[in-house]
C-alpha cells in the first residue's frame, strides 16, 4: 500500500513538473489582461501613414494579427520580390507585413537606409530582397528611423501594442495583451514547433537589445 502511495505521489510530481514546463514554453495558454486592467492608457499614434483612417500604432497591430491568422509555417527561404508569397515565413516577416499594410515598405526603406549609411551595416553585397529580412539589419534601421524606448519590461506602461521588440537573434511585435504582472505578450514567429504566435515570453528572455515605436 505504501509503495502504491509513494508511486502515486512521484507520478503526480512528475506530472506537475511537465505541466509547469509546458506552461513556461507557452504550450499551455497564459491568462491575458488588457491595458484597462492596469489603468494604462493605450497609445494612439498621431500619424496615419497610409491614410486609411487608422492610426499607425493600431494599424500595425491589426495587420500583424491578420498576418498570423494565415498561420505561416516557419521556414527561411529567398523570395525574388522580397516578401513571402506562400505559406512560409520567419520572424522578420511578422514585422514586415505589419508595417507594409500600414504604409511602410521595409524592403524599400531598409534598402534606402543601407545606401545612406553603408558604414553602419555589415553588408558586403546588397540585396534588397533579403536585407530587410535580417534581424541585425532591422536593428540598425530602427535605431536610425524609429523612437527608441525602454528595454525594462517591468516599466509596463511604456510597452504598447504595435511596438517592435528586438532580441539578439529574433524580432517580434508587442501585443496589447499582458500577463498578470502587466508584462506584454509578444506576437512572433520563432520556430516550426511554436504552438501559438502570441506568447508570454518577455520574462524568460535575457537578450532584449531594442524596443522601438514607429514615429
């Protein structure tokens, strides 16, 4: 009888540990809270680049959500016209499509910035069809052309849906949803095994190198 009880306890501990790991890896959904819950005023841009009646900040976030609804599969490929035109994509495409439908063509914008600031980019041969899909290039581009914001994830009111966050080798869009501490979720595409595109990951990352807002 004691052996059965001991085995049951051990099994329960293992089960709880597995659940905990799956939760950390976002295979189990995390509860979401909005700005209103934390009395945070939602940022609205005073710019509407594409003149569609939706401010840039909201437009970018809406476009990103529309993009992930297509459920892109993770694969790094080269596209003759720059933007993926099939069912595949990588992390930079989440940002690129979010900005594209708000009036910002990163393919052209990054290419122009590289031409003007070649010394800042570690590029031997320019290729506008792929340069804008590289995280390190986007880091330099946003340093030059966007508002740089805090990387302190607990300064919660400074993080708003539609912002851009860059990690050492990854990039994503800040969600308008938050965890119970007020830390924002991130909309991103990290690997082929990712279950959800919107995840509570910031507290588990130690490699944030930039946080930006389109001005």
